[in-house]
C-alpha cells in the first residue's frame, strides 16, 4: 500500500511540476532550432508557447516531435513503470493551451494528420532530425525503481541499444510514418 501511495504521489508531483513548467511564458521558437538535446518537456513547452501565439503549424511540429521523442525514450528506458511520463507531459501541455487556441491548433494538427502530403512532409522533417541526444533522466526519475531507491533493479535494454532501429520504430508507431 505504501509503495502504491509513493507512486501515485510521484506521478502527481511530475504532473504538477510539468503543469508549472508548461504554464511559464516562453516565446515560440522556430521548429528549425536545434532540438535534439531538448526533452519532451522542452518541446511541449515550445508547443504551448506557439499555440498561445497562434503559430499552429509550429505548435504541431513541436507536438509531433515531443511525442516521437517520448516514444523513443520508452524503448531505451527499461523500467516500464516510467513509461507514463511522456503521456503526463502531453496531457499537461494540452491542458495549458487556452480553449480558443486549443481548438484552432487542433484543426491544424488534424489537417496535417489527415492530409497524406502534409503528413509525409512532417514525417520527413522529423525523421531527418534523427534520435535525440539527451539522456532520458526525466523518465528514469518517474519510474517506480527510482522512487523506491532501486534504480538498478530494471537494467537498461540488454545488449547494445540500436538507436536507429528504435528511432525508426518510434516514427512508425507514434506518427504512423512510412519508414520502409
């Protein structure tokens, strides 16, 4: 019972921390900035800033990239209890956008997702970036093993981690990009 309470408490703490970080006012960067070292939290913050400034195409690109990076991180972090971190960050980001902006952003995001040419262009742009260069400490810290003080209990994926294969899988599974 105590372990479950610790996990719930930590999950809520991550959500509160991410909500606070996502509500901080930042400017909307251009999607062409160097993003490989930015975590999903950084990218969702950029997404929220862009949506608030009615730069919906840029917001859509940051949203998609944050999702792909979060999915990629689930492949390189073995502690499956940590894998909910990107979803918490995504939900926090969506909640941080004022409703009128959220509605307009969602229209743009849906038009990209439903238009084969726009979707392929987004996939190509994100694929060209390649996998992130940061360490997924945000995710590892969210896992039950870290909370219970047993960070080595769930070792990282066995053998040499194939970053390119995981990147291709993240593009395919999260954005439905054609990677063949």
